[in-house]
C-alpha cells in the first residue's frame, strides 16, 4: 500500500522559513516524479513545485519561484519543500503527490497517482 506522509508544517511569521517533508512508502520512490500542491481556504489547489525522478530537474510557478526549493533524497524515500520569505498568502494545506511518469512540471492534479494527507502551514502577518 502506497503511503505519502507529510510533516513539518506549523505556524511561522511572515518573512520566516519552514521546511516540510514527505516520506513515501510502498512504492519504488526513485521511479516517481514528485510534486507539492497547496490549497488555501476557499481557493482551488495550486501546484507549487515539481521534481524529476533523479532530482536534477525542478519546476515552480511564478508565485513561489526564488522563495521555495524542492529537493529529494531517494535513499530516504523523502521529498522536501524548503520555503523561505514566507508571506501570509502562503497559508494553506500543503500536499505532496507522486506520479509514475517523469512529467515533473505538470500542474494538473488529476495526473498524479498518489497523494498525502497534507500538512498545515500558517504564516502570520
């Protein structure tokens, strides 16, 4: 059974940093591209980062580029999202997702095969 478990969310002041993690089990992690999405109350979910199977290639939307960094450790079956210069509008539930193909830049939610339960990130002003 595939499981993706996010951790590391919490409350941080604007301008601060936070790193969230996603530990995967039940799959051959290195064969999956990974992504992070977020959903704020009353808003559609938003793709915030993607990383290729090898970890060499990454993708970000303009809203987070230069502030967020996605990385992975295939030996630990874990993907990370380092978030710097956080803003109140970054407040959301953050989800990690896995996809069998290597289309790491895709922001289409329905193309991802597995999802975690999410971790809350709250940025105070």
